[in-house]
């Protein structure tokens, strides 16, 4: 389940589509809760400064509750204190609407495609993927491509 705030109905619909595609691609049962907020540049800049010590606007921030998951993760791999009886809190994602619009224009595709990509990217971080090491980046990039294709949001898509 993804709880979305600060987003229009169309943005919520799109983000949920990407979330479903992500879990399907990873063959991951969805027993998680994710909080996702679409926000403005100033809020993102402030949070980026507080969380990462970087005083600038960024496109997406992820705040995972777990360090390294390896999907598909079974429900019983979580302790009772992580599981509320139906869901496990996976983490939070913040997306900057302004940066998403700028990047969509820069990359020559739709805002919907960019928003979907940022949601996918953030969700993969919550699920334990990263791109610091080149080998990890290759894995994450490949997954992002497959998930975006599954969600029908290929690069250059003018959705």
C-alpha cells in the first residue's frame, strides 16, 4: 500500500501504477506501507540539507526503514515489531514536482514519465537497491528499465 500526499488524482494513479509494476517485476508480495509525498523545491532542499548535508534541491529523496532487503522478501523475514498484523512500514519517498517537470523537459519526455521514474527510483531504494557501486548501478538501472516498460512509461514516452 502506498500512501500519497501532495499529489493530484492523476499523479496518484500514475504512482500506484508504477508501484504495482515494481512489485510485479520483483515478484514481491505487497505487504508494505510506503509514504510518498510530492512536494515543492524549498521543502526538498531543506530535507536534503537535514538528511544528507547537501543544501540544494534534488529530484527524489528516499528514507528506507531497512538497510538491505533482497526482494522478493517473505513476510516472515520481518520481526513482530516491524509487522503491524497486515503491513510492514518500508519507508518514505519525497519527490520534487518542480525538478520532475524540469527533468522531463530536459530529457524530452512527459512529466508523467519522469514522475513515474522518480517514484520507481525511490521505491527501489526503499527495497534495498542502490547505485553507489557500478555493479549495483547496473542492477538498479536494468530494474528501472524493466519496471518502466511494464508500467508502459518507456524513455521518451509522451504520456
